[in-house]
């Protein structure tokens, strides 16, 4: 795997598919989502959505270490507009 990294914001229907495809192309993917269940599934290499071919893609990326990183956004600073 190369050293390219990318963050995908939102691990729903569009973001998760993009994350899986990018990981399959050799990118290290950092998934960002406010939903803990989506972040946890992504960190395990699992999919919470039904998309043909996505589950094995994510599982392979997870086994290769491409999707092990995930993050939770920090709380919004309410003093800023």
C-alpha cells in the first residue's frame, strides 16, 4: 500500500461506497461521521448498508489496514458563528 491518505466525511450511502473504492485503490481512508454505529462498523471493515460488492471490498480493505483509522468530529465551538 502507498502512503496516500484521504478523509471521507459521512459514511452513509455515498461516503461509504467512496471510502471502500478509495481503499481498494490503495488509499488509507479516515472515515468521519457523527453516527457512532457507522464509525464503529467502518473501523471493523463492515457495512451497515446493502450495496452489491461493498461488504467484501470493505472487509478486504480492513484486512489490509486501509480502513483501520476512523475519527469522531469534535464538538462544535458554539461561541463561533
